[in-house]
C-alpha cells in the first residue's frame, strides 16, 4: 500500500468549540493577575491548552451515543456489565472495580496493602500514586533504568525498571516488606517513555520468585503497546489488543485512570484476580465511592469508558497519536529547543535548564518558560521543576529540583496538526529572544502542593503593563 507522508487525523470533526483568542496586552494582564501561575488562568483565555492529557480528550460520536443510552440503575446496570465485560476481555482479570478516577483506586489499593515499614517498588511512581503510598505510611521506591534519567540520549524503552536494582532492593529489604510492585505504562514521570515486554516479563519473574504481587498502572497501556509494536522484536505484526493482553498477562492486576487511554472525561478502575483483595477493596469502595456496580461513576460514564477502551486499540489512531507527538518534538529540536529524547507517547518535555541556562533554579527557569509560552502564544503548559517539587531548606528557600522541565501534554483527538504547527511557531519566536527571558520570584507559597497555588512575580519588570480598555479578566 502507498504510504503517505502527511500525518492525518484519523477522524473528522462533528462538534467544535472556539479557541480562546486574546491580544498581547490582554495576555500580559491575565498572566499578571494570575500571579504568574498558569493554574489560575481561566481556560477561555487560553488558545492551546497543553496543561494535561488527563480527562481533556474528545469523545467520539459513539461515546456520546453511549452517554445518552447509559443505564443509571443503582445496581446491576447494563452499562456496568458492558464496562466489566470490556475490562475482563482486555485484561483477563476477573475482578473489576469501578472508581471515579485513578487516584481513588490507588487510595483503596494502598489501604489494603500499605502501611508503616512497607515498601512499594516501581519503575517510577506517578505523583498521586506516590502520595497515596506515602499517606498509607509506606515508602515509595523508584527503580528506573539509568537511560531513563539521561534526557539527551534516545533509547527505545527508557520507561523500563532497573531489574538489577530491583533484585538488590529485595535482598536488602526482604520480600516480606514489599507488598506490591507497580509498573507504570507508559512511564509518565519520566517523559511518557514506554516499558518493553521483555522488561515487564523480567520484573514479573523476579516478583513471582519472591511472591510479590505486580500491578500495572495502565493509564496509557495502548500507547505503550503501540511502542512495543514499533520498537520491540517479534511484535511488528501483532494486533495492539493482543500486545496489550500480553502486557496484562505479566501482572496480577491493574489500576487505571480512564481519563487517559479510555478517552473519558472521568473514571477509572481496579482489576485483579485476587478474590480476597477485591472483596476487601469493595468494602472500602462502598464507604467512599459507591456500590460495586458503579463506584464513583454515573452509568453513562461507565458506558463511555467501555466504548473508549475499545476505540483506543485502533492502530490508525495510535499511529497518528505517536507520529503527531514526535512531529512536535522534532519541530522543537529544529528550532534548537532541547527536549527529552525520544518523544514519549502523550507529550513533549522541554529541558528548560538547558534552554535557559542564564536563569538560576531558585528563579524557576521552567516556570519562566511556561509563562513565556502563555505570554507570546496563549499556550498553557505545566512546569515540572523546582516549583512543583517545592522542597525547602530550613530558612524556607527553595531547593533546586533535579530537573527543570516544561511538559506539553497533548489532549487526545482535540487539536489538529495546524495547532501543533502553531505551537512550534511560538517556540521559534521564543528561541530568538530567549536571552531576554527573566526568572521569577516567589511572592507567596504554601508548604504542600506548592505549584497549584503559589504566587510569583517577574524578577525585573521592564515593561509597565497598561490595562487595555474593553477587557475584563475578573
Ligand atoms: C493520571 C494518572 C494517575 C492518576 O489518575 P487520576 O485519574 O488523575 O486520579 C495515576 N497514574 C498515572 C500513570 C497517571 O497518568
């Protein structure tokens, strides 16, 4: 078959929303009023929102149809059974528990197995997973491969776990103190990099040997399966669903945020074979989420997730998704913007430490770049750096984080290739005057989850911003 070069969205658009166009002066004012914290900006003042790919995807006409026909029965709803059957068929796990989003599943799982003196090991915990492990009293231990921490050097499976480190850690700690191993696919905290089937199997074999249950944190399982198809020997002809099933076969269970690869705006699940654990999980579920056939969800949400979990297995979609993300990454590299290489599944991560070496860590280079992207182009991204990690010394000063990244997360099926070209154009403009970009200073910052509510100001404000007329940004 003829292979075309153009990246084509494998869908056409049936329903649209306007973008938030603003003037330069308006954005300068909005940013100032938001205290240089992009979480404080009203979404309708944003042109291209790359804050997160979580819950921001576009549902298909089929999913919207499912929203209308969803069964809202309290117990035993048809939509629940569609949801359960789809997940059983995909994962092979027999116990399915719906939750309102990923972190609710994490909380329930950790109440079963967490606690003081316990260690949960992972290729890398996602932040809410880590927070739930630690709030149970247990310690979250990340054991990523070394290549995962080298941003500049491409490798096919930088999301992998370091199996030697796992063996050593088990030897040191004792398997009885490790109630769970979590493999995050793709590895969100390290740039959305995939985990190979070989690595999943190696982790499984170590865990089995020591009787440690292994779960997948499978928010982006289909993107991971597609990378396996592309990059791992022996998978190039295998259908995505089969690869996904083989991934689930390596583990004893999974937790999923359906806001990612299930194309849903809300939802999640826990799935496993262990009937003892699932019974206990359902007892907690009923206290905090709801009855076992709806968790924290409406029937229509269960229906949309069941449909989304089938749609995500479409190889044409995944090919477009991964190519489009890579296209953005390559576009930035061409403008001399350093990024984590190779590009991951759901986004591009810009290395702000390298791009803006003249800004010290205490002046938040990644947050400064994120603010520029809004100021110049109305693009919202998220800082993953000193502000997000927010560790302080005794005097209360910020300690530099290991990395200063700006994440451009791409919502699923929402933006077209021309939006992606626009983002590249904005970066090109920023690259030209990067030396003039100033750092930021803290005005006010809480001790926990600093990045959500911190207030900042530019180190040196050269231009006095005048309030434009006919604009209200209350
Ligand atoms: C988003 C995410 C979660 C948490 O899910 P929520 O639905 O946001 O609560 C957990 N793990 C990974 C890998 C995620 O990407």
